[in-house]
């Protein structure tokens, strides 16, 4: 975990407090956990980041979490566009990081939505809570 807030765009109270703990206390925040609305099973974990053009977004811990949970993990890099759908640019960069890591692909918003919907449609719900 970085000791410094890099974006300056989020509420920092808890993050700042956690950064004050010893270096042995490391953490990542998982941006999204796609899950089945009926049985509540986690289907995929997703890390999102704004921008990151020409920079690497580490996914080592995200991959480890996905492996331990037995689910897929994705990295989605996006840009904002006030004139775009939901304030987003028309394309996003998407990479499956676990299992079978893929290359980074540029996908339209609709294609990213279809990917997430495929994650859900591939799930066989057990209806258990």
C-alpha cells in the first residue's frame, strides 16, 4: 500500500488512519465484487482506475485474492468525459488478470457491460444464502 494519497480525489479519513499503522499492515480496496443477487456468491473481483495512461497498475494482490476465492479478476482503466454516457469516455481498457491473464484490450462501454453480463450468465445459481 502506498504511504501517500496519489489522486487527492477521495475522502481520506480511514485511508490516512490506515497509512499511519505499521508497514506490516497492508491493504488494497477492491472496487467491485460482482455477485449473484440470489445466492450471493462472488463471481468476479474488479479493480478500476481512472487514467493510468502509460503507467502500470499493479494487480498482484488482486490476482491472489481471486485465486484464493476461486473467481476471475479484471482490471478496468477508464477516462471521464462529461459529454459521455454516465460521464465516461466511449472506451475503456480492460484486462483479465486471473485466471489466464489477457492482454489489455480497448472495449466500448457496451462491450464492457456485455463482459460483466457474461460473467453473471455463466454462473449456475445455487439459490443458497
